[in-house]
C-alpha cells in the first residue's frame, strides 16, 4: 500500500500543522499514516492485535516528539524510524520471534500469486505451496535484510528514506534488498 504523491504531500502538510500546535491536524495524520503502520506491523509480527498496539505506541511516540519534528521534512522516514524502534523494543521485551511477512495476497517479492481457483486447482495448490516456501525463506533471513526489503517493497519508501530509517547507507540498503531477491530467486529455482 503506497501513498500517492498527493496523499504524501497531504500527510506532510498535516504533520507540519500538527507539529506547529494544530491538534485537529492529528486526525488527518492518523487517517493517512495508521493503515501503513498497521500493515508494516502486521507483516512484521503476524498478529493483528499486536500490530494495532504497536501502531498506537508509534503514534503516541510521534505525538510526544511532535515539537521536535522538523517541519517541511518528509513524515514517512521519521514515522517508520519510530515504528522500527517500537518494534525492536517490543521484541526485546518479549524475546519472542515475530513473523517477518504474513502470508497475504502477494508473494514476499511483490509478485502476484493470486490464481483463479475455479479454472485451475493445480495451479492454485502450487501457488499456495510456493508462497509458503517463500514465506519460510523470508523468516530465515537476517532482520536487517527483511526490514530493508519490507520498507522498500512493502511500504514503498525510497532507498534513501530506508537508509535513513535503518540508520545505514544507501549502498547497504541496496545490498540488503538485493540479497533478499537472490534468496527468493534461489527458492524459485
């Protein structure tokens, strides 16, 4: 679920107003950002209730830090950096491994795996099996690779924005995403 340019501009403008003290702008920030946070946390944890809790924690931390937000900058890298820290804190607290990507209507590499089940049951079974294998492969990858891949492919952040969120370089992000693609390609072979 990627934000269109107009939605992203509206989110940035709303966050600017919210950071400047306009409390009513939070509703707009919430409407534009909450679905993305829920999707991110849902893919990371595989637990919709936990995803909702983590999204709320992220929004609360954004609220607490809103006076420090640099107006005029892009909200998404800032919000996802907070979200990533919330997720790391949750993992530390529970010491529980979370799913990296929950099976949904898209393969982990972004390819469409939907099949018209009425026309070809064999293709549907193969597709489902392949999705499970790819999901298992994603779980075996290092957290840094999964995070970079999810932010670039799942959330639509640019390589530069992802580097900012992860606190690394653009080259490192490209390398991590490339390694995920290579791992998934090895499964497809």
